[in-house]
């Protein structure tokens, strides 16, 4: 039952037999959701909950069609909200949330960076031996004047597969970003 939709740019088999499906845009988001569930003592597989990496919001209509009778939930980036409104037939964000879909202000990595905080993120970078690389990144002309939070987000963008898990691991469970918290709560038995 650990799976995702076939032919949608994903790396897992078909999940049409899952009791509930959490839709996320990419693999890093899937890893973050699965890591938080594990940290909270949940075994999504045994609960019949699958986390489906859609390979981008453009695949949403196709994935929705593959799960017509399944409890759905999902995360999306606020910038793509109009696509989720249209695909789910919702009028506004409140309706999306009622349907189980939650907006990340920018993206999930941004939500995690803010929740862990700049000091916490830099601690994670130091633990991974990348703080020196981050300092070099900060000195580049294109990044010098940017706020620290923007620099951290930019630095981790190309490393998000790895850091999605590490930031969830570093996260104080009392400070879980709302969209991540709510999407898991929506599929809780």
C-alpha cells in the first residue's frame, strides 16, 4: 500500500487502494510529511494513509481522478492556489481547508525554515558540515543584501530533498507549521 499515482512523475507504485491520500507537489514534501508522522508516532502505512508526490501541481487533476472515493488531503504552495481551487471546485481557501488542502505561505521549505528559526537552521547546516558553504553563499553579490531567512531558503533550495527531513527532525514539535500539522490531522483516524 505504500505508493503513489502511476505515471505522474513519482517514484512509488499505484496507491488507489489507500484509505486516505495526502497529495504533495514533490518528493521533498513527501519526505517531510512522512518524517513528521514518524516523529509523532504514526505509521501512515498501517493506517492506510499514502503520501503521493504528484510531480508538480499540474498533475493534480489526473491524480484526483485516480482517487474518486478516497479521503484526500494535501499541501500546496500559495502561489499555486488558483490551480487547486479550480481542480477541487472550491471558491476560496476556507473551502480548500474544509476539503483538507492547506497552503504553505511560499513553500514547505520556507514554512520549515521559519519554524526551526535561523539559529536552528544554521545549527543543522553546521551538523551537516555545510555552514562554511552557506557563509560563502551569503557573501555572493546576489545574496549579500538579502535577509538571513531568504539566504537560508535560497541556500537550501537545491538541497531540499535532504534538508526537508533534517529540518523536520530539528523541529520543535510545539512549532510545527500549520499546513503540515493540519494535513496530517485531516487524515488521522
